[in-house]
């Protein structure tokens, strides 16, 4: 491997000049800078990252602890985090908490031991002592997607309340009145927030959310399956189900199919988190889409600001409703379009009426 001395000899400059060029120091002439860069490329020189981190007290490495790597939303988030970090000159080490606070703390401890410059965390819940200690102890940290109330850490997240209102208005416009939700864990901010947004949206249409129509899930497919099986066994089952995350939606759809029911003929269905396979189901699934790429980029930039001594900013971006055919199909609305302006939908759709008649006879 070429050394910094080899680069200096090739470029005809001192080792100190090479070091200044590699660290983007301004006090180097354009000619010397060009010769050093040419020598680096010719020799294939790679700076020693460990030695550089000892000199600068920075590793140019970020830690990312996500809630569940098997969840397509978090997989996509991690991809865009890595992409933005690379553009800013950082590498990323990823830890999967698997929705377990103790595993989250394990990854935080490991990342801190590796001297990462800062942490991006999507908290499994608020009961992670090491994560909170690290945040309060001055470790540069940004919460992404989820957050811990009362902890003074920048938060980058999507606000889904307006999109949930759009969804309930869409369901109401199709004639659905008995609406159920499969909720995420109440200990997570997203789990709690989505239920409350759904409840408030129902109230705006004069509808209630009975306890029987709340299925407690854990952001995993099995919990979506169990909640839906319970819904379908009620004397008066819901006319439409809203799964508050994509994995719970997968389990819910399995339970509906296992009963021999069809979406949307027998029951309307929608989910939070629009993921690629929702387009390929039959029918395609109506979903609330989060701006994943924008969230990831904003989170990395906020963390870089913290690390580099600039004031960071919390960022809240709007989610949006993407209407497909899983709730019923109004005649005058296009598919796969965000519903930004009008939240209503025409009444009297024959297909939806037919589905309601079938649902009334569901045991």
C-alpha cells in the first residue's frame, strides 16, 4: 500500500502539504493541490481512517438503530440514510433493535464503543435507559420516525394525522360506518398517535371507536392476524379495517383470506406505510405514504449539524393518502393518486353497497 510519504514524493511536495490537501485546508496553492490529487489517484493511496480519527477525534461514522430491519419501511429508511450520509462523507453502521428495548440498548452500547460521531435512533419505546443516558450525556443524537417525549433531542418524523383524516373521509364517503383499527404498541409514539388520529377523524364524522374495534398489535404480522380474526368473529364485524403499519397489514390480509372473504367486496382495507408490494396485491392496497427519502435525508443533515457544531432542526413532514381499490372503487376518482385537496368521496357506490350487504351476513 502506498504511504503518505510516497504521495509526497510523487507530487514533489512535503508530507505536511499532502496532509493539508487531504484535510481540505485552504492554505495550499492550486498547483500543489492538483499535483497531490493526481499522485493520490496514481498511487491508489487511501488514508488510514484509524490514525485520522485519533488526530481529529472523529471517525466520520454514524450509528443507525432501527426498530425492525424486516419492516420494509425501515429497510428503505436505512437505505436513504446510508445514501445521504455517504454524500456528506460519513459511513453508517446499522443495528436492528427488533422492537426490543434491551436489544436497542445493546446496539447503542456497541456503537458508542466504536466511537461513532453520532446516533440516529428510532426508539423501540421509551424504556431504553442507555439510549436516554447517551442523549442526556451529550452524544449527538437524532430521533427519526419515533421519539421519546420529554427528551431534548431533535426529532425528524412524518405527521400522519391529516392523511388519517383523509382516509376516514374516503371510507365514510364510500358508505363505511363500522371502522376498526389495528394499533401499534401504545408505548411507541407512532402507535399511540395513529390511534388518536383515527379516533379524532371518526369523531368528525359523528362516528365512535368502540373498544371492540381496536386491535392491539405490536407492529408484527402475527398481531395483525390475531386482531383481524377477532374483528371478524364479532356479532357485528367492522365494515373496514385500518392496519397502522405494513407488517400488521400483511397478517390482517392473511386472516381475511383464511375466512374466505374478499377485499373490498366483503370488507374494506387500508394500511399505514405505503410499501412496494401494496401495488401488486389483488386488489392494490389503499395506504398512507410517508416521505421516507426526505425523512432520512433530513435526519442525517440534522445529525451532521449537531456533530459539526451547527444548530440542528427538528423536522416534521406530512404523510399523504394514496387511494387504490381496497376500500371500494368510486367511479370518479383515479387510482394511485394522493388525496390532497378533497377528502370526500361520492356516496351510493353499488360495489360498496354490495360489500356491506355481504358483511352484514358475516358470522
